[in-house]
């Protein structure tokens, strides 16, 4: 019994130790521009830039096919950082891309909600909880303000509210 | 040298893990939609298969048998395989992030690929030497990669074909797999095992 436990623990420790070493030693190949661009994006996968998620947008920027000012959640700050990374001209944020930003959160009017569960499937960060035929609600801490839940709602019971800061909450 | 080739041929074609022994069907059906992804996954699985075949043989021969702890075989093999898969995932993520994105969930799922555990267990059951065990693992990896990439290519062709409505999607893929399995039965008797 003791030998068995000790043997298993030893094997596990050796495997874990080797993995830890590998994790420390193997360098991240950061020369890949797509991933350096993606690291600057908010990665909330809202799709308001017109691409299917942040990785797709990063690829499009790297290929030179997309402007760097299409990301509303990232705001002007992201545009500036992308301009520095890529050595491109600083642009103003494209205002026509939508108004999604981390400064707002979705609010479900629970008196109107019919529990259809469509917004739940639209949410890219699983910030909406609920089940079919039951009231849904938004986890404020998880919501990224991407506005993707607004379009699928059949009764238009979701509205965007400014995120309350700690001070006036 | 002859032993090397017969072991590899036997594991890759005659006793092909996917089409003859029906092990590792999950990635076979799941990760064969594109040829590139299939090729990447077969390389990753091949690496894990060969590595875990060697490591499990060493664990079995040098640790479990001398201590008469053979009943810990399954647990310790799963530990080894889990570690090998983690190492592979780490390498793929650091070396080729695009491949990592393409493979997605199927990369960590190599750990639950029954072909990997199957090779380790079959090796200890038939008491092969370390060299034979590694050859068997490499042969199984070769067979898995061959089948996965050809199946991926077949499915890519099926996408553009005019398949009857009732057979679209997974149905025609399963029928194709069945026909491939029948074709692989033709290798029976090629190598005496």
C-alpha cells in the first residue's frame, strides 16, 4: 500500500516536474505578428469589427487588409497601441462600428423577458444565466458590453446601461 | 531490421488501430474535416503514441514489475499519457499557434484517445522488448496518421459532391469509414503476427 502510493506519487512528481521545466524553458515564439496583434485586442469576441472574433480581426490586420480603428470595445487606446506596434498612422476610432464598450453593461427587463434563451446563446462570454422558460439575468462582472444580445431578443427587453463604478454603486 | 519492418507494418496496416481494431474513433470522426488539421493531429498523436509506448514500457519493466505493483498499470499509464499530452500541447501552442487554434479541443483530447492507452496495454500484454514496443507505437502512429489524413482528404472531396439529402454530413462519413475498414481487411495475412 505504502509502496504503491509512493510509486504513484513519484511518477506524478517526475512528470509534473518535467512539465514545469518545459513550461519555463520553451520560449514563446512571439515573432508571430497575428498573436502580438491579438494580444492588444480586448478579446471579447464581439465581432463588431466585421470579423468573426478577435483572432480573425488580428489576422486581417496582419495581412494588411483591415484598418486598425475598427474595435469599439478597445477604444482609442487600442488603436494607439496597434499604431505603435505596426508603425502605422494613428487613426481616430471608427464611430460607425457601434458603441460597444466596457463602460456599459446589458440589463434585462425581467418583467418583459419571456425566457426564450436566445440572448444566452448569443453571449460570447457566458455572462447571461437562465434556462428556457425562466427569467434570465446578466452577471454584471462578466458582461463586456458587446451588445450582441440586443439583436436576438424578440421582445427587446435588453437595454445597455452605463456601468456603475465602485463609488456610486 | 526485419523485426522493425514487420512490427511497423503489422501495427500500421494489418492491425490498423482505427479501421481494424476500432480504437481512437473520436478524433477519426471529429478532426478529419480538413486535411491540414488531420495531418497536424496525426503528427501530434503520433508523437504522443510513440513517447507513451516507450515510457509505459519503461515504467512497467523497471518500476511496476520489480515492485510487483502490476495492478497500478492503468493509473500510472494514464499519468504518463496525460503528461505526454500536456507536453505536446505546450510545444504546439508555443511553436505553431495557428495549428493550436485549428486543433482546438482535439489536442488535449489525445489523452482520452483509446489508441494511445491501447498501444501501451497491448505492449505489456504481449511482453515485447523496449525496441519492439517503440516500433509498435510508431507503427500504430503511422497507421493512425495514414487513415486520418486519407479520410480527411476523402471528406474534403465529399463536401463538393452531390450527396443525397439523407446521407449528408456524418452519415456519408460513417459509410466512407466503413468502406475504408473493409478495404483494410484486405491487408489481413500480409504479415504473420
